[in-house]
């Protein structure tokens, strides 16, 4: 009987050890996965799940690429280098300085999200920025403090926010070192309540993975790409030319996710622009790699002129359900700001 009880305790102990080891492995894998994610991937995981458009600026990387942290020099040089077209803050530095106590010079990154129901601006401030200081600045600027520590600060009546509506309402997440703003208090409260809940839709996640750690990027879901960026949004003459060019290039399939990103180059300087297009499967990606390469090598209806005037087309590849295209800007051409809005032939649906 004693021997049986001893065996039972031994089996129970062994089972407990196995369970604990399993839990440790799971926790370790999650920690490893979180550590290896890029800042863009971490930011996207915090975005509202109904977002259709995401505009990313990695301010820490931009400052390193330009070799300056002075606001005026940073914004001027960033504009010239085509590194700041995705930012919502380039005309708001004075307001940021007075009402928030920080500016792009002390931001880690910025992610603007837009959907049919609302918009949010996620701002990850540097570790050196004090949230007590942020609260002091908000109060001094005229923002109305929330009832609770996690509520929404109301700055709709503050001078200056009328010209920058996205900064009218503010929520502070000190744990994540995150400041979240919006032009609507109710949408902001809802977005903050669900911060980090759920997962990024797969087509979006795939194109985000494909652009890795960009300095700046525009990222769209399929509906936004096909509705705002494809040739159906061009004027009739350009659209007709686009139809003809597509007919000559070959088959195209609907784009389910789109990203255009300025990649870091050697020494952290600005490098090529990378485009990522997500499709339904690998076969479609293989087909569209050929088609999209042809479309990116000729006329640019809707943009004017030709694509070779703007960039040299590098490697075009299909990996899984994603096509990537390397664009090397010519003569400092602002490829990201020029091609990330408006009708774009090689992003057509």
C-alpha cells in the first residue's frame, strides 16, 4: 500500500513537472516571438481591428537616418528625403510642443489608423518622456482632464486643435508608453478599450511582414486599395489607358493587402522603396509578379509620365501569397509620397 502511494505521488509529481515545463515553453515562445517583432508589427497589433489604412513613421529611425534631432532640421530634411509623407504631425510641431511637451524629436514612432468608423493616432514616446509632464502640459494648454486616470482628455476647445482635429482628444497609456489621440471622443474611448485585442487581418499582416522595419510606410487593406489606389479612381482617359496596358501585360487578381515602404539602406540611411502586394494564394502571387513587373516598367497613367522616370525597378518576387517589388528612386524622386496616393497602375484590381 505504501509502495502504491509512493508510485501515485511520483506520477503526480512527474505530471506536474511536465505541465510546468509545457507552460514555461509556451511563455518562452511567446516572449521570444514578441522580442523578434519589429516596431511596426508591435504598433499594428495595437491598432483598431476595423482599420483600412495605416500610415507609419519610425521617428527614431528617421532621426538616425538624417543625423539630426532638431525639429526644424528634422522636418525639413525629412521632407526632402521623402521620409515624412505618412506623418500627421509635420505641421503641428508648435502645438505638440506646447500642449503635449513632446514632438517628433522625442517620439519613437507614429501610426495613424483610419476606418469608416473613425481614426486614431498612436504615438509611442521615448522612454525619457515623463507622463507626469505630459499631463501638466495638457492641463496648461486647456485640455479637460478625465474623471478617471484612464479616461479621455478633451481638447476640442483648445486653440490649435481645430486645425489638427486628430489631436483633439487624448488618452494616455503609461504602461505602454503610448499616447493615443483621435478627432472623436467616443471612438477614441472604444479604440483604447480594445487596444491590442484580436489580431491583424492576415493579408495586412503578410504585407507588414514583407516590409520588415521601414522608416515610413503606407499600408492599406484590399477594399481601400481597390477603391482609392487602383485605376478605377482615375479620370476616364487615364482609366482607359490603364485598361489597355493591363490587357497587354496579362492577368491581374484583386489585391487583398498593400504596403509601400521606405526601407533603411546602408548605415541606416534611407534606401529603396519596397512594395508588397498580398493575394489569395501563391499561384496568384506568381502570376501577378510577372504582370505587376510589366505594369511598373512602363507608362504611369494617373500619375503622369512613366515609372522608369521615377525609379529603377529591382527584384520582383513571389513568396507565399505575397509579391514584393524593389523600387530604387531616381534623382531623389519622392516615390513614397508620389505613388502612395491616387491611381496607381501596378496596384490596380
